[in-house]
C-alpha cells in the first residue's frame, strides 16, 4: 500500500471541499481526494445562484435573509449557524468576485441578483432579488473557479480516488484509506486534519436531480466510527424535475416568472400559497404538486404538471435561462419558448448529515465533543443551516461559507497540532480486508436489482408524503435488502477501473444511511418542512422542536437521541406563504 | 425498441488488443446513450467501463465517440441515431479501459495556461465593477465543461500531445478576455511557445466536436490578435 | 504531470512573417506568372526571358521573390515538421539545420543565377 | 486517425498538401532556372527536356495548387484577423469558387501552350 502525508486532506472536490482546500492551501500542505475529476463534481450542476443580501437590485439586509432562512427551515435550523451563513455570504460573494467569478452584471456593473423561492424582503413581506448568479451556470462557474484557485495554491489533487474508510482512534482522526480507481490499489493518507465534503445522497431515490456520484459516501464512513447522523429524515423534493428523467429545471425558471399549471389548465398554487404562488418554498410547492398528481389533476391525468415560461418571451428566456432552454430541448424535445415544460417533483437535497460545530468540526456525540482532526462541510454536513427545509440558493452558499470556515479552521489547527502520526499496515489492515473481500465476492444477487428496489421503495415509502405504516414497511424492507446485499457478486475480476466494484461500495453505503433515514423519519411524529406525515399533519413544537441524532451502534442497530435547536432570534411561528 | 450497440472494449489485464463487442438493448423512450450503457453494464456485462456523473451534460465525464462523432453520452438521445450504434473512447488520449481515457495530460495543459485571474488589489468594500458588455466577452468561454471532445478531435493534438490543445487555449481566453484580468503578459510565455498557439492550424475540428457549441478556434484567434497587439 | 511548453522558441514573429510573406507573394507571384508564361509564346526559351531578367528592376524583383518564397515555403515546411517533432529534440535540431542548409543553398543558387546574369 | 470530413478539415489538408507540393517544386524550379547562368545552350537543353506535354499538364496542376493555396491563405487570414471563424464554411466555399474559376481561366490560357508541342 502506498502511503501519503499532508497537513490537511480534503475528501471531495465540490464547492465545499475546494473552498476549504483553497483556503487551507494558503498556509498548509493540502491534498484533495475526489472520486471524480474535480470539475465533474455535482456542484457544477447548480444553476440558479447563491444567496447573499448584497442589495444590488433593491433593498435587502442579512436580517431579512436570516428570517427567511429560519422560517424556510420551519424553525428547525440552528440560528447561530444560520446567522453566520447569511452574514458571511456577503464577503464570500465579494471574495469570489475578486477571485474572478464571471457573475452576471447589472447595468451599473454590479453583481446581478434574481428572485428565488422563499426569499423575501422586510421579514417575509416584500419581494427581493437575492440570488447572485452566473446566467444559469452558477455552480459550474464556481466549481471551476475554485478548482483553478486550488491549483494556484499548489493543492495536490488525487483524482478518481474513492475513500473507503476513515482511521479514527481514540477520538482522533489520523487519516483514511482510499481506492485508486485507475489501478485498483489502496492508498493510505495520513494527516492532521481531514475534511469530508462528499456531497448529497438523493441517489437513494428513483426520481432524482442528483448525479450518479451523489451516493452520500461520507455518511456511512463517520457513522461507522460512532458519530451520529443528524436530521436525516429531512430530504428535499424539488418541485421542478424534468419529466421523466428527474433532471432539474432550476428554480430560476420560476424566479424569472414561470407559472405552474395542472391538467385542468389552472395555476394551482392559488390553492396552496395564494400570496407567494410559484415562489413559495420548495416543500410547499412540491406537496402542492404531489397532491394535484395524486388527485388526478396531472397533465392528461398523468404523473406530471406543466411549467410555463412562454409568456416571458423568447429573448428573455434565451438571455437569462439559456441552459434550461438547451436542457429541455435535449432531454424532453420541448422548445420552452413555445411550449410548457413537463415537470414532476424530484429528490434533490439532503438537509441532514454529519453534525458539526460552527468551525465544521465533526461532533462525536452530535452535541459538544469533537473528533479531533475531523471536519465536514457542504451538503454532507449538518451545522443545521437549513433546518427542515432548505431555501434555494442557500446550499451552494453554505458550501462556500462553511467550506471556507473549515479551511481556515484546519489551517489554524494544523499549525498548533503536533506532527502527523505516521501509520502502518496494521492501521489499514481492516480497511484493506474489507475491500478485498468485496472484490472477491461470488454471490448471485444483482446490485442493480437491489439498487432499483431501494430507490423504488424509498420513493414510495419515504417520499413527499409519509405515514407510520409506510415507514415501518421501509424499515423492515431495509433489513431484507441488507441481507440480500451480502449475496451480491462481482463479475468483473479486473483491478483497474473496476466500476462494478466502486458502484457496489457506493450501494453498501446507500443501504446504510437509507435505513437511518427511515428510522429517523418513523420516529418523528409531526410534519415539519420537507418531512410531511399524513398521520401527523401538524408541526409539533412541544415534542419535536429538536434535532434527531441517529447512532449506528456496534451491533448494527440504530439508536436515536435528540438535541435542542439553537433559537436566539426568531421564535417559532406559523409558517404561511 | 431493440437497438444494437457496437462498443469498443479494451482491458489490458485481459488482452492487449482492443476489440468491439455488440450488445442488444431494449431501449425505452427518451433514453440517452448513457442510459443504454448503464443498462448494458447493469444487466448484461458488469465489466463494461465508462465514466459518468451528472447525466445532464454539465460535468464533462461522459465524452466519447458515438457513431463517429464526439459527444456526451448522457445528452444524445438513442432515437436520434441510426442503425447499429458504434461507441468508442475519445481519440487522441491514452485509453485506460474500454471507454475510459487518461485525462491527466489534458488537465495538466489546462493548469499550464494559469487559469486564474491575475489582477491587482481588489476594492475592499465590494465587488469590482464590470459592465454587462464587458461581461459578455466571457460568453462562449466560461461555459466549457472540460469534456475533452475538442482536443480529442484536433489533428494537431493527435500527432503532438504536447500541444496545449483547443480546450486549454479556450480556458486561457476565458481569463485573457476578462476585463478584470491583467495577466496577459504572464501568460505570453506559455501561449507563444512551441507547443502553444502556433500548433493550431485553424482546422476547426474542435468546433465541429464541441458538444456545448463553443468555438475554440475563435478563442484561439482572439488570443493571437491580442498577442499581435501586444507585440507590435 | 509536467507540461512540455517548448520554452524559449517563441513563434509569434515566425507566424506573423508567414502571413506577411503570404500576402506579399500575391502580387509577386502574379507578376512572375504573367511575365514568364503569358508574355511569352508557347515555349519558355532562353532568348525570350534572358533580356528581361537582365534588367536591374527585374533583378530586384526576382531577388525579392526568391527571398520571400524561400522563407515562406521552408518555414511552412518547418512548421509542418514541428507538429511531429515535439518529443524528438535531437531530430528536430538535425532537421532544422538541414532545412536552413537547403534554404541557404537554394538562396545562393538563386542569387548566383540572378545577380551576375547578363543577356 | 480521422475525425470527420468537413470544410475546415478539408481546407487544411489541401492547404498542407499544396503548400508542401509547391515548396518541393520551388526547390526544383530554382535548380532548373539556375541553368540560365550556363547560357543559351545549357538552358534550352534543360528546357526542352522539361517542356513536354506531360510536364505541362503537371505544371497546370501546380498552378491549380498555387491558386488554391493562395486563395485559401486569404481565408486563413480572414479567419485570423477579420473574425469570420463563425462563417468559415461559407468562406471555404468561396475559396473553392474563386480558386476554381481562376484555375479554369488558367486552363483556357494554357491549352494552346500545351497543344502547340
Ligand atoms: C441539479 C441541482 C441544482 C442545484 N442548484 C442549486 C442552486 O442553484 N443553488 C444552490 O445553492 N444549490 C443548488 N443545488 C444544491 C447544491 O448544488 C449542492 O448542495 C452543493 O453543490 C453541494 O456541494 P458539495 O461541495 O457539498 O458537494 P458536491 O459538489 O456534490 O461534491 C462532492 C464531492 O465529493 C466527492 N466524493 C464523494 N464521495 C467520495 C468518496 N467516497 N471518495 C472520494 N471522493 C468522494 C465527489 O467526487 C465530489 O468531488 C443544486 C443541486 C442540484 C442537484
Ligand atoms: C499568395 C500566395 C500564398 C499565400 C497567401 C500563402 C499563405 C499561407 C498561409 C497563411 C499559410 C499558413 C497556414 C497555416 O498556418 O495553417 C501558408 C502555409 C504554407 N505555405 Fe503558403 N501561401 C502562399 C504561397 C505559397 C507558396 C508559393 C508556397 C511554396 C513555396 C507556399 C508554401 C507553404 C507551405 C509549405 C506552408 C505550410 C503548410 C502547413 O503548415 O500546413 N505558400 N501559406
Ligand atoms: S470546448 Fe467544448 S469540447 Fe472542448 S472541452 Fe470545452 S466543452 Fe468540451
Ligand atoms: S481542431 Fe485543432 S488545429 Fe486548431 S482549430 Fe481546433 S485547435
Ligand atoms: S455525465 Fe456529466 S456530462 Fe455526461
């Protein structure tokens, strides 16, 4: 096994990982591992932009942004973290501009801003333009910028390395083991600080906006070390997935003024959010859509609705939403300057994840005690910026703000910490054994079938609307799937680029956290944000204004614990749009 | 509908010689070539190897040659293709396995053009201003997804993989054409070198190949004009 | 991964000269053709061209033509070779000397034909 | 290796072939003309040898090559300096048109020369 050493090792090269690498790289020796080439990371798919209360196009302030974020998250977000997010969003946006991000511009040459669902001015009263964007390729531009800046900082990249385990001993993270996909060899990385920035996990659902790589790999890695996963039941379904692929049609389409119609030609949002209409938060719009579809008012009674942009005019569409236009032509053969776009809700974003403190340090007990040298940021983490439901454009901003904070914190930490503890084969033996065992499996189960059944059952039972009955069914079914997973064989005997093996590793992880999601969702007997229980349709602040912490015990069972929400500014109130 | 896919197979651990293997796939409506490749991998032959991630044409993973044309497998509808569909890896790069090529050199060339803004101290209290017209200069440049389809199609790159290639030169233009950038002089060293701008013979294969309808030749030509203005 | 940039060899001026000589070749080539092939009858014979070639104006024009076309053609040839020689510095050096030698030889050959010529 | 046939690629291939062919000819040509210096006898001897109908046809082809290369050279420079890269295909058709027309004219002029032998 080859051994490598860096002060800081970052796992994941999306916006979060790269921002951290770039910042830490200013003073420390940084290595970045990613299972895909950095610019292939899922962050590149983000279209609509990143929220920051610059007030370039009308009045805005970070207090308004904070209020929207708190309320959008149905009061489950930690308000100290949320305050950091909305405050630091402003200098971070300027920093990205200074680094060269090609923002779209206002006529005066300032960073252009557009409206987005759930964002308002004057504490929910007026409209606001808050999303800073690069046409509809915002994530793409940010991802490339941060990759290039990391190169400039001399960050060392290990591309197409799949991390398979963390080495955590006595509450200290010493390094990790990764599979070099190109050769099939295992490598050990030793570091003083390790950051997980492995992104989201909506691939566990059948209809999803996420890339094939979004299999949530980071979560099972830490769960195995006894770290709990926080608020995993909160998974966002985006209202406008292109039918039938689930590929995302950015919320910018509604931000720019698109309308939603049902099969009867009615702008059905009137019924669900009369004042904000299409610009209500995502959970609200997705539920409205699902209700329309379930009650037979889909287009031609089918499983989709229409998103109409035609009234915006071809020029405006081509100028501000060029990528959406291209995407819809390519994947649905629809010219959205002339015809409405067929859409459906699509699994999109994971609010929950690895619990961290405000400096992105991973919390061993989910509350106070940190794992020394282990950090997490971006979509895989949960500082709880988004609570029960994330607002559009807040997540790339979270990845940037907290990736950056993590980078700075790690650089500071490694300056003070002792030398990198060198490890040897004894430390990595277990990790190696595990992979070798997987590689030589000969069972007759098919990974594809298990994956498909997982995705179908999660969509059916842990989808937009949930009930105790469905969730119980899913918890049981997860056991069956996990048993069957042990019988999956690997037909490809080669070492180099064995993607059958890497997909299997990813599937194992998905089964792991999907079970945690189901158990967490079953326990939460209320409806809040994206977690909507038909059997408990109301929010219950007395019982459930608290974060779920799900521990994977040594015997494989799941133990639930809870912690209070940080509420220091806005008291919970009814959420109406 | 049943369609046949003739796919380039190469696995040096098994055989030193590449071959083609034909698979029959029951293609569903609206399937892309990537959907079909996934179906083959998952149902018929687990050893078939290719890269994919975003599956909607934004990450650049799945660049390959489909019926003789470079493109993104995830964007090309199977219905739009006729007859037996031939799928090959991108030419010009070393093939690692099946449809997977070695992109390290490609990315090293991107790095070589110093793809970062080189500029003086920015204002402390806000953004640099840039007019919408100035910003427009970057359209057609910043959208590149680094899929490699252009460089793979360039005859000059085939015979000389030290040539920076259209993608790296387009990336250079992305920064050079930015009105905020002051680093052109620093980049001259690499642009005006033996394997830089002058290895492009305006063949336009790159333009033909780019799945994002970008125009690397135009970018290259703009760099030459800039250089001409600087030198004369 | 290191990148072979072929340091120090520039290329701008060569590239520009290729364009400049290309443009200059236009009138010069035209003149050459008209004078040699259209102004004469069916055969190119000594008598028909010797008188013209011996005049100072034509000597000047021919030297210019020779210089420009040799530069353009041989640099063009070299530029083609460069496409194939990035990884072969030794061969590159040999071929470069060879082209320069051939170029000089042809230039001298041309000059000794043009300059001392009298009909 | 090959990508696809399209105007830009064909234009470049032809440019390269014609450029190299004409350069080769140039070398021979300088050597031939050098016989001028050997006076009437030497020169006419060589010329006789060279000016057969076959070589005349060959020379005609050469004119075609020069014409293409020269007009296409203009195309290259239009692309490089006049920003016509988005219309390069149309410009290439133009190049073929102009070069073809001039070549026809050259043939008309040349035929009596050739048949006179
Ligand atoms: C289609 C779409 C559009 C979106 N649009 C917006 C938007 O407009 N605005 C907004 O704010 N948010 C948007 N989001 C959400 C936002 O893009 C993501 O939340 C954010 O980009 C996540 O960034 P990240 O850095 O955490 O993770 P990612 O960008 O997903 O990066 C994860 C990284 O981890 C690596 N990795 C994962 N597992 C492993 C492993 N085992 N070993 C090694 N490496 C590993 C991957 O290779 C990758 O580099 C959108 C999301 C989607 C799906
Ligand atoms: C009016 C006349 C001419 C013009 C406008 C012209 C123009 C050009 C141009 C612009 C190029 C550069 C091509 C590139 O970079 O891809 C070129 C290349 C070349 N030219 Fe010419 N040229 C002319 C005449 C000639 C003549 C008479 C010769 C032969 C002696 C010649 C030989 C070459 C060669 C060998 C090349 C290199 C080809 C290549 O790189 O593929 N040219 N010419
Ligand atoms: S220019 Fe086009 S073909 Fe080339 S890498 Fe970029 S997107 Fe791909
Ligand atoms: S194909 Fe190659 S030669 Fe130039 S125009 Fe494109 S880079
Ligand atoms: S999978 Fe991302 S471009 Fe095709």
